C-alpha cells in the first residue's frame, strides 16, 4: 500500500487555489488540509510549487506497435510522466493501425505494464486509416475506445465522413479530425506564405485545413454528432470554431504547443526538425491560437508528440517525416508563451482534455478526499535548458534544443504512486 504526503504546496484546481498538504493512500486522496500530521508516509516537498490534477494529453504518437526504434509505449509514457501527464491519448497510426480490438488492447496493456501514466488508445475512423471503409466502432467502443481519428491524415471523402458521424452518434463516441484536404498539400514541406515563396519550397496552404474544418462543421450540423478538432493551426479555423460553438454545435478543439510557440520562419534553415503537420504558421495565426485558448474556443493544449528516429529526421526536408517531440516541454511552453491566468492554463492541460477523453472519473478531478490520486506538482518559476539527450523519449527531434524555458514539473503522482520525484522518473 503506497502512502504519500505532498507537503507545503499551493493546490490549484477547478475550485481555485489554496495552501494545503495532500495525503494519499492506496491510489486515492485521503486528506487535504494545512499541516497534516507526519506519518510513516513518503513525503514529497512541494514548497514553492503548485499541485494540480494531472495533465491529460489528447494527442501523442507512441509508435508502438511498429516503430519501436523511434519510441515505445514505455519511453513515451516516461516522457509523459516527466511532463506532468497522468494520461495520454495514443494516436492510431501505428503498424498495425488501431482499427481492431486486439491492437487497442495491446496498446492499453503496454501502458499498464509501463505503469507511468494511463495510455488511452484511440481508434481509427476508417479501416487502416485508408479512408475507404469505417472501422468497427461498436466492437472498439465495447473495448473502451472513446476517441476515433485517422490522425496523420484527414478523412477525405465527405460521404464517408457523414456516415462515420451517423454511426458514431448512437454509440456516444467522438470522432476527432485531422483537418487536411490532401489534394492541396501534396509534396508540401511548410506553410504556404511569404517565407515559403522566398525559399521556393512547396507550400501547405491554410485553406487545406480550413476547407475541412468548414466541411466538418457542416456535417456536425447535419448529423448532430459531436466532433473534436485536432491541432488547429490557422486564424480562420479558430474563427470558424468560435462561431460554431456560439451557435451551440457539439464540438471541441485543441491546439499544440508548437502551433503557439514557433513560426514558419524557422523553415528558412531547411531543417526537418521544424517540419510538422499541420505546418508552423505565421505570427498572426499564433495570435489567433492564443486568443482562442484564452477565450475557450480552443479547449485543450495538446502536444502532438511525434518522435522520429535521427535517420528519418536527417533525410532531406522533402523526404523527412513531419513531427516533433512535445511531452516534456509542454508545461514550460504554455507558461512561457500564453498570457492567461494559471488556472486557465491548467484547465486546458488537465480537466478540459480529461472530459474530452472521457476520463474525468480518474483524471482532472478536483483535489479533494476520495479523488483518485493523479496529480502534478510543478514550479512555475524554475528555469531549465532543453538538452535533447536528457529527454526520456527514444528520439531526439525536439525543436527546442538549447532553449531555456520557464516552468518545470517537479513530481508526478499516478494512481497514488510517485512516478516522478524531483524531476526524475522513478521507473
Ligand atoms: O507532424 C505530424 N506528425 N503530424 C501528424 O499528423 C502525424 C504525426 C506523426 O505521426 O509523425
């Protein structure tokens, strides 16, 4: 039986902030209050730190099964725990893809085996993410899958997407779209704009995202089925989602840390580290993403953690796969870049994504007696420098190497156990 006391922290949750200790036993919070009596429980010092519900990342690529040279569920889970995440949604573009119950159960079981955070498998919208036939939603839903996506690509066929939404609605599952009209992005390596023209590189126009956001908002209006929009990257996408929410459509949205922290100008280096899908965009888009997070149009901060081996990322820009690491830098980027109240930042990292992933029973819960003990202890003032070799991920493709960031996770408690203590993973 694990017993912990988190001592001297400032609790921050849906109820606001207060100075308090937290006692944990057998996976649950057993006492919350100032100066809890000392017992034989392990003490975690939280002086100068905030204690919040654990973070939940709606968007990670853990690469297992299929690309274990880039990441495994264990190494990705370790990165998640170090980033303060107690739950992550694993994207389905694995090999084999997560379009069947046995692969989904394998992913979940590997997460349990690693024991560092909850790994929540997503399911594919279409079989093999091929965009031709629907995946078996009923079986996958019975196996506990709630979010379905073809992430890595969007569902191109509008008729099929309509049928997917109609099939999803009675099951109470949620489809999450990677918005990209593929016929507009063939061969693209970066955002289509001034920088791209100057460099003479093939561009990924904003409209390729916006057309699919527009189409899917109309399909949501038609079917009444809920939908989640993945990694929004353009100002117009944010405006469309804002208007649709005002109208009452049942939609949610996320933005990644790199889409509010980095611009397309970085591609002037032609370094594949900065190639990502959707691409890094302009300062005006970044301002819109930040405004969308601040006013709640965008519900959640996600990472789109996308490890790739050095061999892959050293290919020429046109051939290198898109994607960048994100789990261990997410909190610091949010704190450094976003001009939002701390409670709103933590909401977008914790209880709002927990609700979208349908894990609010276990994650993102207010810090009170009997809540499951999934907690993050972080220091908003700690500064640190990103050293790729020191990250837990098997891959090194962080775009922040050498950057000094503010804000660091000190401890992470998962299922009542200390999986990160003083910034060090415990397993
Ligand atoms: O940059 C990206 N990388 N975007 C995606 O949609 C897929 C991901 C990956 O799997 O590497």
